C-alpha cells in the first residue's frame, strides 16, 4: 500500500497549519483511497536527545569506526525515524512559523534524521551527497504575518529557506510550500488568507 507521511509540528490541534493539512488530507483521501497516511505528531513522539551515545555514533560513522553496542542501540532510534520517512511516496509537513523560523521540535526531528549513512553521505571528491530519493513534498506553513509576497513588516521568513535546504540535503527537492497568513490581526484578513490557502491545498490534493 502506498504511503503518505504527515509530520505534525504544531502543538495545537486547532492550529491554522493543522487545519490546512486536514483540508488537504481530506481531499487526498478521497482522490487516493488506497493510500495509507502515516502521521507523526512531534509533540507526542519520543524524540531521543541528540547527545551521548547517539552523538558519538554519528562521529564514529563519519570517521569510519565501528559502533559500540551502546552506540548501535542509540543510532537505531535515528534509523527507525529516517526509514519511516523514506518509506513514504509522498510527504506533508504542517508547521507554524515560530520567531520567523520553525518550532524546536521540528528542528529536533531534522537533527535526528539528518545522519551520515541514513540520509546523506560524504564523498571526498564530490562533497556531501543525499541518500533519499526525491518525492513530492508539501509544506503547510502558517504564520502570524503575511509572508506570501516577501517580508512581513520588515521581518524575514527564515522557515522556508531552512526547510527547503534541509530537505534538499537529504535528497528531497520536489517541495511545494503553501503559506497561511496572516493568522493574527483583523478577522477579515485572517479568513481571506485561510480560504485562499485551503482552496489551493484542496486543488493540490487532487494531483499530489
């Protein structure tokens, strides 16, 4: 059964990014009834701290050294998380923008799965090379300001370029961003932004 992997980065079930993802997934399930949707809520998932044995395992692998038993056990947690992503033919990430970047839970997940031998490798002649195959990926990004046309009141969107580069580093280049914003301020502007984003998400779902 083909799989869509949905990574949830908002702690609020009623958040704008979650609502946008639901609009997309409801239509996607109608269009692709044979697909499995694997959802990971980063606020409920037990993400291992990136220190101690898992950190030592990373440097052991980068240095071409064998794992100790404790390093192997720690690195296996990162392997399971990376494999869960790699098994999916489609990926959806729904996230708010926090302080013009991404929530720390999403950064934590990226730090865990971006591991040598899992999602990238290093070639002395060619540099860093991705290990994941490309696949259509959607990022639903909600923000308090309207970043759809560039900066918002002089403030810069750091979330979009960071996520684009983090995914590209692993091999995922076919990435579409749908912004939802503003999510604060006058009610009419919020409703208009939400409706426009949801219409685009529903339309994307039919051909994703």
